[in-house]
């Protein structure tokens, strides 16, 4: 691989944890489990560390939610929402704008299908840059956003609503406090 080449890693199941719903009587998490075997996840993280500056974008699905996971200070996995509403999410997807020199994501449009409306159609929901006070949806911006979500209730409310692509269903993330 040439030293100036950039890489995207696109995967279905992301290396992280799965939060398995809530206990109905207490609202606490019912289970937490690794999505990958620990040895596989450690191996993957070691490979990422071996190529600093090479991976410009990590993208995953699997959870069906609009979220991201911080793997390290240099690597964040952006998770695109699912087209299937099997987890009480509205069907949704993202359209990315990418820097052609670095191949890093600059912005995305969140497109959703609000199942509770008539007619049911896919429509633009928001763009990352309009929704969050950051210059891009890059790894650095997503890492910066993390503590902002904890400190800013308006951003946190927006993120929670966006997590399920605008679905009004009672959702797991509200029970994490």
C-alpha cells in the first residue's frame, strides 16, 4: 500500500458492545454483550493502530440506529440507521459528502421515512453541520461532540430523537440516565 493511500472500512457489525434492551420493572439495562469476540476486536484495533492516518472513514450498520462509537482517539465508527424498522426505528439512511483529497466525511444528510405520517415517504431530516455546532462529521468532530452531548441538553435531546431516526417510540437511550 502506498503511504498516501486512504482507506475506508465498511462493515456490518461494528466492534463494540450491544445493549440488550431494558428490564421492564426498573428501566435498567437487561444485558450488555460484546458484538465481536474479544480476540477479534483486539486484533482489529491493533490493525487500526498499525496504520495511523490511513483510515479516513469507518462505517457500520447492524444496530439500525443513527449513532457513532469512539474506538480510539483516532478512530470513530459512524453507524448508519437501518432501512428496516425492526427495532422501532423509522427507516433511514445517510448521504455523505466526502473531501476528495482526504476521503474523510465532511457532512451527511439524514434521510428518513416517518412511518407515523401519511403519506409515508422518505424525506430529508437534517444535515450533520446544521444540527451540531461543528465544522464537519469527521472523527475529530465526533470526538468533540461526545462531551457536548453530555453537557448540552438541547443537543442531547436532538441526538436522542435522531437515534431512532425520529421515531416517537419509547427508546432505550432515554433509560440510560
